[in-house]
C-alpha cells in the first residue's frame, strides 16, 4: 500500500498537535528519591504450573458467584443472539 500523505499534510498535522500540546497544563514535578533496597528484593510469586492437574477438591472449591455470566435459557445475550439470527 502506497503512502498517500503529502509532506505538507503531515507538517500541518504535526503543527496542530504541537499547538494542542503547548496549551495543555503541565503536570507537577516529582522529586527524585532512592528506592529502598528491600523493595528491589521482593520476590515475585510463582505462577502455578500448567502441567500440574488440579484435584477434584480444588476444582470443586472454586464456586461461581450467582451473578456471573452463564449460558442457559436465562442468558440475556443468548436470547439477543437468537433474535438476530431470526431476522
């Protein structure tokens, strides 16, 4: 695909953007400070391995809240999609 933007058009856009940036209020500056050494040594929690299967108890312990989305006759989105298909 060929670039059909002219140099003049790009310069006008650039100028317009710079003018808009110029009138924006600047953000307040923040003083530099040292990061505490213990902050750098924080360990990142390890993600569970995808190769390890969950036990039945672990699977059953995750209960879905009743307000969560679901696919059934009561699902409003499902009704919406059926109405669109019938049009």
